[in-house]
C-alpha cells in the first residue's frame, strides 16, 4: 500500500510515536503545498491512500476523476474541502477522526496563552529585555473583568473553564441554536448582539467557518467594542469581514487583537500591516500544535489507514456531517 501525506509542511508527523502504526506501508510525506489541481492529481496517481493534514489541499471532483485507483482519504477533523459525491463516484472511502480526539484543550489553552500575552504585553516586555532595556509596560488584571465568548462549541466551553479560574465573568453569544443550548446550560447570554460586542474587556471567537459564517463578524461589530478591549481569534480569519480587523485596530476599537489565524497561511511576505501592527499579538496557527494533540488525532488517522490495509473495519462518520462544517 502506498500512502501520501499532504501538507505536513514541517514533517512533524514522522516524529510522532503513532507513526509506527504505518509500519509496513510505503509512506511519502509532502512538505510542500501543490495548489494546482491537475499537478496535484498527477502527484497522487501512484498512491492508494491520502492523509490530509488539514484543509489545505482540496480534493475536488476535478482531482478525484483523475485518481480512479485512490481507495482511501483520511482527513483530520472535518472540512468540506473533500467532495463527498466525487468520492462516492470514485469508490474512494472518506474517513475522519472527528469523533475520537477533539482539539479543544490545545486550542483553548492557546487562546489563553494569547490572552495573557496580550494583556500583560509579554512579547513586548521580552523584546525590551533582550534589547537591554528594563522597562515596565503596564498590563491588565483579568480577575473581575468580562470575557465575551462567541460560539457555544467545544473550544469555547473549554476556554470558559479557564476564565472561571481567573475570576472573570463570562458573557455568551452564538447562533440561535447555540444560544438556546447555552441558555439551557444556565449561561449568561448578552441581551443583544450589540450588547455582546460593546460590553466585554476581551472577546474571543470560537465558530466554525462555513459559507454561512464567512464574514460573520463585521466592521460594525468591531466598532462597537470598547476602546480598551482585546479581540481574540483562534478560529478562522474568514469569520471576520475582509479588512475589518486592520481597519478596526487603526480606528482604535478594539484596542488590541490576538490572532492565531490569517487570511493567507503561511504568510510569505514581510511587513504585513496586520501582523506587524503594534497592537497585535500573533502566532502562526499553532492552536492545535502540541505533541499531545497531534498524537491523539493522528493516532486515529493512522489506525484507519492500517485498518484499511488489513481489511479491518474502519470508523466512519455520516457523510451528511460534511455539509455542516467548513473552513477556508
Ligand atoms: N487555531 C487552531 O489551531 C484551531 C482552530 N480551531 C477552530 O476553532 C473553531 C471552533 O472549533 P470547535 O469549538 O471545535 O467547533 P464546534 O463545532 O464545537 O463549535 C462551533 C460553534 O460555532 C457555532 N456557530 C455555528 N454557526 C454559527 C453562527 N452563524 N453564528 C454563531 N455561532 C455559530 C456553533 O453553534 P451551533 O452549531 O449551535 O450553530 C458552535 O457553537 C473552528 O473554527 C475551528 O476550525 C480548532 C482547532 C484548532
Ligand atoms: O482543527 C482545526 O480547525 C485547526 O485549526 C487545526 O488545523
């Protein structure tokens, strides 16, 4: 069996203990990204199976038509960048690890790393020290402040548990269905969407990107935020209306942003006005990048590949789930 792993840009999977589950399988790891569909199809022709590190290479009908011998696609998490109908037409089995590992703790912890770094100006304080300057940037205490959480899903709930430990008040907003679930769980929901944006000291967004949530957070929403507030995004940049984040920071509302996700990843140029903005704390999409999380998630993926090779039963999810989720 020949397996291609796509978009493992830093060749990290090979270092995981669970990689040994692929023993006996001829594995090729592609550390570059091939954006051209026909060239990607050409690249994949020799392979029986493909593992998608995340939603970077779309498995479209155009590609799958050229891969009649592709037997298995296993993708981490669930995104709509794999054409389910084309897989069915092709006889390609599509699996995900979605129901096994969840990325909630790693991403939630990283959300807090960003909040703390921004509130205490840690990157700036460290840069000053390393430049030989002993200066004191005055930070903000979290205790007693209000955290606004947008989206009532796995990561938002994990983020909330740490907020409680910091003595923060939590105010929620989500889709109507999310708000109904939050209300049933006894959470405090903002009286209106506008009230949600105008009240908190920190707002963190935890929503999936799909056609209906693209541009969900608008320039109007950001302009409602306090002029001393922090906006945090570890979900997807496409949830924010194009250019709204930079314009809002330049207008001074919110004061700061802490970002793990960007419109184009990886960035390939210097002087990006958002990333180099003095009021932005940023990281290169590392919310889920921990040894523990990788092991948890790819262990499932590699089990599926090995099960397929050994003709053993594979954990599958209902294809209709693919319609419910999406990303960039
Ligand atoms: N930075 C990183 O490395 C990582 C980022 N992520 C990202 O974090 C985000 C959250 O993931 P996770 O918590 O697992 O997702 P979940 O699916 O558990 O939760 C998503 C939430 O979004 C809500 N939602 C959906 N549509 C809307 C809408 N129109 N308005 C408001 N809320 C809406 C859902 O509510 P409902 O379903 O009730 O409508 C749900 O509460 C995702 O974007 C994911 O891609 C995840 C892991 C790592
Ligand atoms: O699982 C996710 O949504 C991530 O951002 C990591 O790819």
